[in-house]
């Protein structure tokens, strides 16, 4: 264990802990912007700077591991000046289009600017030339809103292990670009971690404000993994799918289907009751009737042509246990080995 | 030397403005060269430690504007303050210089410069605005005048990016970038950065003498970054994953045929760069395998042979032909190559052992084996003298250490090293000395051999005399002097002199205008590696005398660029980069005294090693590489010490 003091309070943490985490464990909050709990510290925003006694330079709390005996100050005039300058520089060009931004109301930048009371920016420079059109049919990128915190780049690399996007260029003109089109799977991990409205979902643009939607926790049905997600519901329609950081087996991650494949829920064409064809026409039926019909048919086919006339094809959307039961059913009840699975095809 | 008017370099403020020349104070922190290149004077320097002004003609506002513009161009964009803040400052200075400034601007940029410098993520942002703050303080009148609308004349400037490690590296690898790539898990990209200059990352990543680590700024906090082993890690990672490098070939306008003599580090690096420019390269090598001294000198427990072979094979895939077992001078004449090829690169290394000037060394005794020959045999799987069991190696360099450490590995029982100065003066790598001690080599310091003793033509002992340290000599090391009457004998049956190598120049017979020095090295133009015979170039140990692998590679690379120019009928002259290299070597990019102002407390990650008792008897590689996690954590310690220098010239 390493002992240190933060704002005069003695703290004891395991070696390797960052100053930011140590402060948090002591109930001391340090402002952060680029830091994200699921990513290795990035260190791009410098909001978390702290002073360490005996060191001339402030240091970023999120990237600096604790050292025995140090004394840390998390707030001072100097630190406030640096933090404010960091935010002001972002605001030099960040558009104030909050009223039409999907992130309005849950934007970290908005919160911080509010918290620091930044009402004017005295710095000026023209907008950077950003040619980048990092976008997929599902993900929309707003280069003007991008603060280049690099959370997206880091998430793509660290969480997904893909590295489809990266920072390119130099200085003010640097931008987030797709470095490998083929690698991007549109999983949306990037937009999940984006603290501002720079990465938004293309499907749900302008459909609901974050504070108006109801978030309904549920389990994704696309495969047997059991990812936890939240349906964002407004007027009984699903507007978007989000996750809670660290929650469930997926810890907040989703794949392209889980995150974007929700439109079927409110689709007009979606079946919600079984249909039985009678006289060449589908009619609504009860589950009991439908299941009895299927059982009867199986039975008669089996009697007429033997069990091998029947084959079963199971689905990757089922769990292992369900798939196990299914093959058991085919073998023990129907009496055939004709059983396969869509993921194997 | 022309006097300095003002300097704030490294925290030392010397202000001679308005003083009579005889009252000028001298500047201690920096020595500013007078000329950048011939006929181009250096009038001012602005850079990471401050401003140095030689000429009153320089407009400091314009100097700052140029410099801050360059800092902005070099900002990596990975932290807010540096990315946007330096843009705002450069723009504001631009307005001031165009006469569109406002008095309020000055306070604005001063405050911003402070915030950027105090909190940026890396040294570009930390050091970048620092000299601007000095300028605003000490040249306030100039800034006020500019803000008031006074004309600001534009000067002529040159700027360059550097870093302490990068500057110290003879081949100037872009170390901060390749280390940063590793930190971000981009191992392939990291290798590509290295291979831009160096085709042997696996070899150099194992045995480099690493001047970069001696100049690593992190050492001012705790310990230097493990730059060498990070290089090894990315090379190994590629190999372990069965990948092969994809080299880009960009043919020059004119391509030609080049002969290279010697497949050592200098030869293969030159071949690699020439092949990437589309030239047809043929290497002639006396031995049966590539690598030169790194194959037959450096033992396998430090550098497994397959690593070297693999990296040379990859170079051969670029279309380079190697004729092994072909000695130039004997099997084919150098004059013939000169006639048949558009250019010839001579990289024959230094393979003759220097003499010790002691009695009995020329008598041809059995058991008297020069160091280079001793290692060559061992590396070829031969015990040079199976009868002998007790070894004395003479010398204090890496070759001597390799000889002693190899001796155990071929079953010698008693292994001694004789060196005439103390351990502190030994030129061998500290790590190597430490490892040899762990393996229980007997060190005899302050000991000088005087006679090889023999019976029936076989070595039986080495007579030595004790030494003591006297006055410092021209190298700054205290000169050892014999202690009278202190002669003694070390019983042994093998004596291995390893005090240095010289160069076998016999191949030069029959070619014109290749000059040599009295130390038997080949004379070349240091910027172009061309000899006085325009078709013949040379570098590596045969140009510098026995040196280090990376220096040989750097020489090979420089030769390749100039051979390419030669074939393309371009003038062979020093480049701006060459001049900046010289400039930096005088101005000094690394200051071991610099107070960094951060907390350290993060020692470097150590490699796992085979234990001394096991490793001492095998040629298996002693050092085991980093795991990806260890490599990334080690790379995360890097401070990314990029910094910009701008000079006003005229
Ligand atoms: C024992 C030992 C240990 C060393 N350890 C290290 C170390 O740990 N780190 C480090 O950085 N450096 C080390 N060095 C130094 C390093 O090996 C050399 O500086 C480097 O190999 C020089 O490269 P080069 O290409 O100039 O010459 P060499 O490597 O010597 O290559 C020259 C090549 O030319 C060939 N050749 C010579 N004459 C002819 C001819 N007439 N015709 C055809 N071919 C010819 C030779 O056979 C050889 O292959 C060590 C050297 C020795 C001897
Ligand atoms: S800390 Fe990194 S950039 Fe700085 S000198 Fe060391 S290796 Fe180079
Ligand atoms: S939160 Fe630490 S630098 Fe952004």
C-alpha cells in the first residue's frame, strides 16, 4: 500500500493506483473530460491536473500513479486557470448548437462549461480545416463538434481490438479519421464513449431528447451472450439503445446488431401473434392451437415417412442451454440426428 | 567567437544589451555555433530552453512567431492546450507582425503560454511556449512596439524537431514515436517507424550500445526508458506471429548497379536503402554467412543467429544478391567491381586483432589466440583450443567480455580477465560487466601483461605487472603506471588478446584515390561517405575504426542516400539535416542537470534473465523479451521529449 495526502486528507491505496482513483476513493472529486472508466487513461484534456508538493509542474491525475509520501492539491487558482483555459480553447470553435444536438442535456462538455461558468472566450482562431468524413450508415460524425479527446479512438483499439479509427495530421489540423474502412464494423463503441455530440446515431437523430426518454433495462435477444442494454423509449416507441458503463457481461459494450438493430420492434410488419393458414389465407390463432397443429403434423410425417424425413435447424440467437435442449428434442422425441445450427452454415 | 547579446537558455539570464563589448558577460549554459553552414551565420536561437540572441538585427517578435508556428506544426494534436493553444498564439503573433495587433494581445498570449507550458501532455507543449514567456519578459518593448503598430521585419529562419534520444541515436531513429506506438498497442506501426531507417530492429534491439538511453530525459526523474528492449519487442512480436515486413520500393528517377563489399551491418543497411530506391545491389562477403561482426563476433547467447539471418533474408527479398565465400581482393578485384558497377560501397569492418606489444605474442605459441579469431571459432561451433582449460583474456571492452563469457560456455574451467585500469574506466557495457561477474569471471584490474610464457611452444602462463592510476591523459581517464617490482604470473594455457581491432586494407590495391589514415581507416567525406574516388564509398568500422553496430548502420544508410544521388547525377553535399545534426551536437539537446518538475517513482521494467548458473554453460539467449503488457507499460513511461529549435540565419 502507498500512503499519500490529497487536499490534506491521508489516503492509502495499492501501488499502481492513479492519483485520480486515489482521490475518488477518498471522496475527492477532480474534474475530468477525456477520462473514461473503461479505457486506459488518455490524458488529452488536462482537466484533471493537480499540484504535487515539490514538483514545479502540475500533473494529470488520471495518468499519474501515486508515489509514497506525496502531497497532492486538487484545487488552486493556477489549476482553475489551466482547466478554464482548456475548456475555453475547445470553445474557440466548438459550435454552440446544443439546442439541436442529440447530446444536449447529457454532454460532458456542456456540464463542465456550466460548472466552470465560462461565459466568454477571449481567444480566437479560424476553424480548422477538417476534411474527414468518418461515418457509416449507422454512425454520424460531426467534425465541428469533435473535441479530439480520443475516447473513440481508444475504445476502438482497446475494447474492440480493432483500431479502425485514429488521429492523423498535425497540430490544429489533426483529426479523427478512419484508417481502415474494412475494419470498421459499425459497432458504435465510439459513439457510446463520446462525451459530446460529435458521434451520434444516424437512425435516431432528432427523435427524442435524452431527458424525455424512459430507459428500460433489458437483455439483448440477438444471441446467447445476454448483453445488458437499455431501450430508450418515448411514447412507447424505441428511439435508441444505450448501455450502462460496466453493467452486465458486456460491461457496456454492444455489437452493431444490439446497438442499432432495434427498428424491428416498432415495425408494422412484425408478427406478434401466431398465424395459421386456412383456405389459402393466414389467420390469427392462439399459441395453443398453433403448437398443437405443429405437433400433429410432425407426428403424421414421422408415421408416414419415418423420423429422418424431419430435420431441425437451430439458431445462434438461442443460448447454449436452449440449443442443447433442441438437439435433445430432435434426437429423443423426434428420433433423428438431422439437426444443425445456423452459425455452422 | 562573436559575442552573445542575450541568453535565457536553461534558466541562466545573460543580458549584454546596451553594454560595451568588453563588459559582456559570457554565457555558460549554451554554446551557439557561429555558422550553420558555410556563409550562413547564426544570428539567434529560440528553442526548448530559451532564447539566445547574437545579432541585434533579429526581430524577436518575428522570431517568436516563426517558432510558435513551427511548434504548432509539430504538435501531435493529442492534448487540447497544445493543439489549439499554440495555434491561437501563432495566429496572434501573426497579427502582431502584420501590424494588426492590440495591446491586450500580449497579456492574452502570456497567460495562455503559461497554461500550455504548465499542463501539456508532452514536451512539445511543455517546452514550446517557454521561450515566448522569456521573450515577453525580456523583450517587452519590442512586443509593445509591434502591438502599437510598428513594422516587424521578416527574417530568414530554419527550424527542426528533435528529441534527446533521437539526437543521440547515430541513425536518428524516431524513438518517441516508435515508443508511443508501442504504448498504444500499435506494434506494427512501431516497426514501420524503425524500419524507415533501420532494417535490423531485432539485432539492434538486442545488442545496441544505446547512446539514446544515456540521453533519456526520464533518467532525470527515475530511470531511462528501456528503448533497446522495446525495439526488440516489436521485432520479436512480428516474428512470433509469423508475419513478414512489407517494404515499400520507391524507385529513383535513375537506378543503377551497386556492389557492396561486406555483409556486415553497414553493408546490409546500405543494401536495404538502395534496394528500396530501386537499385540493383550485389553484396560480396568473405564469410559463409551475413552479419559481419554481429554474426561472428557477438556470441549467440546475446544475439541468436537466426534473428540476424531472418532480418538479412528479409532484405534479400527486396532483390539484394549476396555472394558468400567471396573475398574481394582475392576472388574478385576491387578494381573489377569499380569497372563493372555504377558505384561500390566498401564496408569490410575491422577484423585484424591489434597487437599488445608484449614479449612472446608473435612467437606463434599454441594457446595464443587473438580475440576476434577466438570468437569466430566459437561462433562457428569450434573450440579454438580444446586442450586448454585456463583462459586469460586481455582487454576491457565488450569484445573482451564476450571472450570471457564465451569461455565458460565451451567448457573452460578457469576464466580470467586482465585490464590495466579500474572497473570504472572499462569501456564495456556496465550490464555486460555485471553479468560476467555473476557468472564468476576472475577480474584482474590495474594489471598489465608483459610477457607470454610458454613451454614446448605451448602457452603456460601470462606474466603481468600491477598498475596504479596517475595523471589524467588526453582522454580524461587517469593514466595507469606500472608499480615497480609487482610482477606476477597467472597460470594459464590460453591467452586471448582482445584490446582492439584494425582494418585489413589489402583489398584497396589497384584502385586509385582511396586514401587511408595512419590508424588504417578509410578516409571519406563525413557528410557523404564518398572517398576521393567518386565511385567508391565507405562506412562502418572500416571508416570509423572498431565501433558500434548502430554507427555502422547509420554510415551504411548515409552512404546509400549519397550513392543514390551519385547515380542520379545530383551534387553530393551535406543536407540541412546534416547541418542540424552538427548544430545540435554543439547546442546539446539533452541536459542531465535539467529539473523536469514531475514526480518519478516509476522504475523501468526489467527483462527476465536465465539464472547465472544455468546460462553460464549454454549459448541459449540470456535475456528473455518483454510481454506485450510489460512493453506497453514500459512505453507508457516515455515523456515524449520532442522539442523544436528555430534559428535566425543570414
Ligand atoms: C566481439 C564483438 C562484440 C561486439 N559487440 C557489440 C555490441 O554488443 N553492440 C554493438 O553495437 N557493437 C558491438 N560490436 C561492434 C559491431 O559488431 C561492429 O561495430 C559492427 O559489426 C561493424 O559493422 P561493419 O558492417 O562496419 O563491419 P563488420 O560487421 O565487421 O562487417 C564487415 C564484413 O565484411 C566482410 N569482409 C571483410 N573483408 C572483406 C573482403 N575483402 N571481401 C569480402 N568481404 C569482406 C567481413 O567478413 C564482414 O562480414 C562488437 C564487436 C565485436 C568484435
Ligand atoms: S523519455 Fe522518451 S522521448 Fe524522452 S528521451 Fe526518453 S525515450 Fe526519448
Ligand atoms: S481526464 Fe486526465 S487528462 Fe483528461
